[in-house]
C-alpha cells in the first residue's frame, strides 16, 4: 500500500516531463514561441531543462518500486 502514492507521483512526473519535451519539440519545429514574453533561446532551454528533470525524477520514482 505504501508504494501507491509513489507510483502515482512517478507516473505524474514522467508524463508531465514527456509532455513538456514533446510540446517544446513541436514549438521549436514549427517556429512558434515556447513561452510568451521570453527570448526564444531562454524559453527553449528552460523548457528542455525542466522536461528532462521531471522525466528523470518520474523514472527514478518508478524505478524505486
């Protein structure tokens, strides 16, 4: 029973990270801005960094099960 919240958090983090990476890739490929009001390089770098961090954290949580 104790692994239920960990599995939910791991799945949520992994899905959010993967979704953020996918969304950033689509925005970069189509040339649309990743974030409004931010320089394109900064917005893309931040989105990629956080996407990798969230995906890694989710995979790490799921690996502990």
